[in-house]
C-alpha cells in the first residue's frame, strides 16, 4: 500500500470518528446512542471518540515515525469492536427497537463495530508494515 493511501486512511478514520458522532447524534441533540449504552457511549465517551479521530488525523503525516502509537490505535479499535460485540449479544433484540426510536442511533449501532474492525485491520497493517521498515 502506498504511503499516500495510508495517509488518506488515517484521515478517513479520523473523519469517520468525528463526523460519525456528529451525524448520528444529530450534533448532540439526540441522546438515543448514549441511552442505549450508558457506559461506552456516554456523552463523555462520544466526545472522546471524536478526540481519537483528531489523533488519527494528527498522525497522518507521522505514522511512519511512531509505530507504537499505531499499536495503541490497534488496541483502541479492537476494544470498541469487543464492546460492540458484547453490546450486540446483550441487546440484539433491542436493535430493532432502537431503529424504531431513532433510525440514526440504530444505524450507528449496526455499523460501528464493523467500521472499527475495518480500521483495526488497517492500523494493524500499518503497524506491521512500519515494524519491517
């Protein structure tokens, strides 16, 4: 994978985090996401997801100099995948109700785990690629 594509991947991951939260919470006017998972997706947790997005963007030009920071990004992403998996197992029947209550929140919960899995794989690739350099 070319460096320019990797850089774009970092920027995309940051934009997805930031705009994803803003869009799916309707610029924090909807509390449905936080109400569905009061621990991981608390209002503070949602702000922190946006901060992670800023960190991903900030690393876009420097990822090749900080391979262990990329490992941290891998841990962050797999943590959210695990949280999503646990939430889905515990709330699978509630997902339809969440879609009925707020389609944006339902869509968020349907997508955030697979999205984070994709970026986990991306960050792992970048980490392994940097490890060999």
